[in-house]
């Protein structure tokens, strides 16, 4: 087992970003139009507006992703966090979440929010352990989301 490293997104990784996230969404929910837009066009839908994408790489293999979407001045949303199944349970989700929190702080974020689903118990436990607090989600923002969490940076 090789050490994993966190790397910034570049265009060559778009297919990995898309495949890892589509696989995860399709396993748990259904793909929404915003998913396809973000996954097929991450430069225009995430990066160009002041966001970021980080990946976890082991050797030559991309095994996890996380994104940071600009929402408003000082406010970012953590999006597209997924780890391929055979790498789950190894702390890679925590590495990704911690790295994107640092990235949000680095680029001037004051608050980081996320939307999730209450059936994703391990993910919610991770978010709570990192200091995220629950808020009421806006109705209809995302079909699959029934919980909103926020972290003061």
C-alpha cells in the first residue's frame, strides 16, 4: 500500500473527477442536472468562479475527490466529496475534508457549508467531528439533500 497524497485538480483529472462522483451519486441517489454540469465542466462551474478541487492520489490512481464552490463573499460550499469503494474506511474522506477546509481558509472563506443526506451516517459523523453544525436546509436546493451543515472558519 502506497502513501496517498492530496493534489490540486488539473484538466487531465476531469474524467476521474467525473467517474468517481457519478459512481457514488448513482449508488446512493439519482444524478441531477447540476451534477452533470459540475462534473463535465468543472472549470466553468467550480474553478472559474473562485472555487477549488482537490484529489487524493495513490501511486498513479485517483481515489478520491472534493470540491469547493464559491457561494458569496466569504461563503463556500463543500461539494463532490467521494472516495472509491475499495478505499473507503481508510481516513481518505477525513484527509479530503481537512484539506478543503484549509483551502477555504486560504482563499478567504469565513464559512463553509455543505448539503448531505441523513442516511449517510458515516459522512455526517465525520462532518460533526470536524466542527460542522446542523442548519435547516433550503427547500428544493438539491433533491437528495435533507440536511445542511455549516462550519465557521
